[in-house]
């Protein structure tokens, strides 16, 4: 099995299918996605509960294996992001809240292929396989790999 589309939803079996989803989504874009990173906890687990506040872009992942909490992109700023008062646990359409986490970036253009103009948060539900883009913003970063390393 691989990436598949059912109605307005897409499904996959692995983090690679999340990447394939963004490639498919960007298939007509003049500046398609180029870099991506599948986040795996040092404990070996690839399943996370994800906490997100769209207003502040506070984004945190909590490993379901060892419960380690990591605020993503915390080092992008000189002062750590403040935890907002109410964040939302991201939830799949099936009601589950454990995901594989994949970061994807689009560069500024062909002359700056390794930059990260736009970031997409890709998540794949580990229960039902439904995947998609749960957040996006424009980091306007010179180094896509360095940006994705902050996940
Ligand atoms: Zn872990
Ligand atoms: Zn699901």
C-alpha cells in the first residue's frame, strides 16, 4: 500500500507517504516542496501527541513511548516561546491523537533550492493512517535542513 486518496482525505502507511502527499499536493506548483524530515524520538518511537496554538505558533510534541516533551522551533527565537494558556491537542478525523510527525519545506525558488520559505506540518495518524497538513507558516529561513532540525 502507499499514498491513497479517499474523498477529501488522504491515507498512507508510513512517514514517506506523508512526503509523497506533499509532492502530490504541490505537483503543479512552480516552487514545489523540496526538503522534509521525519521526526523520531531518541527512544526510537515515532508516535507523538502534538500540541498546537495557531495564534502563537506554539508547537510541542510529546513522545508516546517515553513521554519526552519537545517544543519544536524553540531555538528559532532568542527568547523561548511562552506556553500559551490554552493549546489544542491536534486530533485526527477518527478521534485519535497519536501521529507520525513530518516537516516539509518549500524553497524561495530555483536559485535558492536549500532555503525554507514555507513550512508545512504533516501528520499521519498511527491508528487509521489518515494524513495531511495540520499547520503552515512562512519561516523565510536560509537553511531548510537547519530549520527542520529544530523540530
Ligand atoms: Zn520517546
Ligand atoms: Zn485517525
